[in-house]
């Protein structure tokens, strides 16, 4: 609310620019007698229908620069108010606490990402020191399963899920070929149904 309520302000000579000021390409509506003024500022122009036209966007003032008299005059002639007046929040006081205004920019997504980052850090520390917590136990179970699976692959010990891994390691080409093998009978059945349909139509025509 406070940041949205700002009042446009014209550029004044000698003021420090709080932001960059760019003059957009446009027909200024000014007469040709002002051409030398634009040339002095290094702005490329042309005369179009008796008025001066700026050919491309021009960065007139950079942030932190002192506004010159020529720049201020040009902006006023073009009715451009590049700056603004408004309240700037320095500190926030809430229920006895004082904090920076950046806290007001925190969103639910920010809180969610920070929470997940904290959970990952807790899980990493707990896994490293061997201390089980809600954050680390799922990772511990997965890591334990991987070790059991690796042991099963290297030995004769087996269990149902390990059999699938062993079968894949024994013949890696079998896994990608399985979907194609299943799709082939479907195509054959579709073809047979099409032939039967054609035969039925044939009998109907000659009866």
C-alpha cells in the first residue's frame, strides 16, 4: 500500500537520480529549431512532418548521477516525470519487535523453500553422525535397501525384488524389448479382427 502510493516528480537540475532515466523513441512534437539541443545531448533525431523525432531509446541519466540542467530541461519539454515522491520504510515495529522491511516481502514459497532446505540439512547431519530422525530415516532405509540389493547381486542370496535386478543385469536388452513384444500380439489381433470384418461385409453383399 505504501509503496504503491507514490507521486510523480519532475527532474530538477542538481538532484541525485535515484533510478535510471531512459527517453523512449518518439515524435517529440517539438519544432526543428530544437535540433541543436538534442545534438548537444548526443540524441539521434530526424525531422518528421515538421517535428523532431527521436529514432531510438536513449539512456539519459544513470542511477546516482547528478541531473544536469540540459537533461532536466529536456525531460520537462517532453513532459516526462522520471522520479517520484513516496514513503520509504526504514524499520517495522510489530508487537514490541523491530525488524527490517525486507521481512514483509517473505512469501509462502519462500518459507516452504527455507523449510525444505532446513530439513535437508538436518537429514545430512543425522546421516553423517548416525543419529536417526524423522528427516533421515527414509534416507537410511533407502541406503540400507541399496546395500542389501548390492549384497544379493554379488552373492547367491536372493529375494523377489532382487530377482528382477539380477535378470536385468544378466540380459539388459530384455527390459526394453518387453513392451515391443507385448505390443506385437495386439497388432496381430487387430489385423485378424479387420480381416473378419471384411469377410462379413463380403458375405452381406453377395447374399
